[in-house]
């Protein structure tokens, strides 16, 4: 049996998608909903209370990372030719080493952010879903 604990967090983020053939090549933003699906790591079972991890810990370690690092920020790919102009215009612009598509955001959270934030908890994030609009979402899954 697999048991997961899932929590979501809503953030507002601006971005541009380098090389996009449509409107997403322009500067724009989304109200994202990010879902973190957590389970015990290393074949561990639930804790003594019967939880994967308390939901407040998921909030403090993962949701607050989103709040502190991406919410109400603009994400731009380091290889975007507009990066210097955008950073000079607004020093709070976040330069990322990947094109900030929903798929790449989910993958970055799953592979880089979540393991660092949950270090020492004996819990791993096995899936990150990012809802970009009510109709569209992307997921990265172990």
C-alpha cells in the first residue's frame, strides 16, 4: 500500500517562454496552484502518530519556499536575450537555468527544491503538479 500526504499552495508568477511560437513568448503571468505529493522515504512507514508528515511541516518547508522565492516574482531563462534588460528594470527578477515552462518548474521543484527542503525529514516528494490555468497543468513524478 502506498500512502501519500498532499498539500497545495497558490502563487502568482510572471514569466516568458523563450522560443514559444504563440502568446507565451510575451511577458505574462499565471496564478499557479502547486501540489506537493509526499510519501515516506526509504520504505519507511507512517510516523508514530500515523502521518507521512504533518501538513504544517509541508507548508513551512515547501509552500513557504514558493512564497519566499517565486510568489509575485518574474522568472526568466538565463539564455533569454532579454534577461539583462529585465534584471536591470527590476532587480527582483529571478534568473533560472531552464526555460520556465510549467513542466520545467515542476521538474525543478521535484529534483532540486523538494529534496533540499525536506532533508532530514525521512519524507520525499514523489510528484509535483503545477496547475497553470484551470484547464492546463503539468506534472513531474519520480
